C-alpha cells in the first residue's frame, strides 16, 4: 500500500506498507523532509510494524512519538504527518496527479444559480460524469451567501441588503456569511473525488486543498498562510474564507471566496457582524478584518486569477473545459425547486 501526504507549508511524507491479515508487517517512510539523528527513521518504521490497519491517526502519531523519544529533530514534518501518510496508504487515497483536472472559468451567473451549480457539479464528479474540476466563478450581481446552518435574521440586515441591491442566498456548505460584489471578489470551487482527501480529517483537508492557492499568493508577494479551520490570512488581515460539503456520492465540494477589493462600509450595513465575532478575531472594526488582494499585490483582478490558475496548472495539470447547457438546465431546475425558494433561504430563520 502506498500513501503520500504533502504537509501544507512543509515537506512530502510517503508511506509504503506491506499489509498481511489487516496488520502492517513492513513499513517504509520516506520523503524530502529533514530528520536527525539518522537512525530515527528506523525507529519510525519500527513503530509502524504490527499496527492494525484501522488504527486511528491520533494513535499512529502517538506510537511514532513514543518510539522517537527525546532529542529527535523533525523538520518539515511531524508524527501527525507520518500518521496521515499511513492512513492515506491504508485507505487507498489518491494524489493530485492521479487525476486529470478540468478548468472552467465560468460566465457571470446570478447568485442562486451559482449555489445550484455547486451542488450539481459536485454530484457529477461523484458520479464520474465529469472529471475533477476547478471552477472560477463570475458574479452577475451583488450577493450575500450565508452558510447552510446560519440564521438568516441573525446574519443579514435585509433592509440594508435591499438598499444596496444585494441578493441573499444560502449555500449547501457550512461556515460564515460572505459578502460579494462583481469585480471585487475572486470565488472558486474545487470538485474533487473523496479519494483525494481520504485519510485526512476535515481540518487537515482544508489545509490540504488550499495549499496550492497559498503557494500562488506567496508567489505574488502576499505572505499568505492557512489559519484553522477555514481562513486564509496574511499579516495585513484576512484574505479568504473556505467552506466544504461532502454529500453522499463520492465527491467533495471545497469552495473559497477571496476579497480582491471591498466596500467595507457597505458590507457592515448588510451583514450583522456581532462584537463577539469581531473580538474573537482580535479586532474592533469589520473594516480591518479583511484586507483585499488589490492592496497587497497591485495587480488587476484578471492577473491575480491568471497567476493563481497558472500555479494550479503547473502543479497538477489542467485541461480547459466548460459547463454544458444540460448542466445549466439541471441547475436552473434546482433554483426553482430549492435554492431560489423562501423555504430554503429561511430553513434557519
């Protein structure tokens, strides 16, 4: 069995295992990490021998840590990273390069249709009807997108939304509310097979699926980092928020909204951002919570998107694709039946 795990911001850890009767008989950990002293690798391999294949990642990490003891230097990886590589091996996880990725830079669409397309495209990837896909959105109008479990009345000032011509919609993933304006936001979705994140916890999968875009931002001169559970930040402030949904069917939806530019004053008139949430982020003003990419890069929005997509293409490969008319028609049916209805919007009043 073979499993790989690229530590976000760190090194690659590879686990090659021989398994007999649901137990690891031989284990070989390798990678481009740094480890001292040299015989520590033998201790890691020895700690894995005899493990049951259903041993949890936490238990694997504890076993590795116990075998290493004191005085060991692990640079670019950790016992937890070894455990993830092992879990990915025994669960049959795939890597990015095991898939042919399709890229879609979509036309502007209304908010409810965007929500429906996310659901439909995720289902299509899960059913094998389309390859794993990176989709960059374009917005046809202003919007607030609330998380699946958020209270509409608690999160959105509907009078403010109407005053600023902002459409309010609810997505299928959890997380917090996002304020978007055409031309001021960069939104993308990844529709990936479950096997890509196999062996990862939910928190680990966020960092794993965002690693490429953090690399792209770093290449643009932005000191971007991942902040658990689902934020991308820099020393200047929050850049983006991610959310995930794992519907039954074998695929994972991971989507991210990034601030390129922002009318923060308008945002706080539409979103009810409570003092407790602001204080939890270590700031007293919503205007200071988000720092747009425009101010950090000086690049046009199109250039930022192009550079981001180029990073993904260089790392994993991308073939240009499209969204078919049939897929759009199916999404429009979902708008009529679900995403455009008052019942869905107010499922948590």
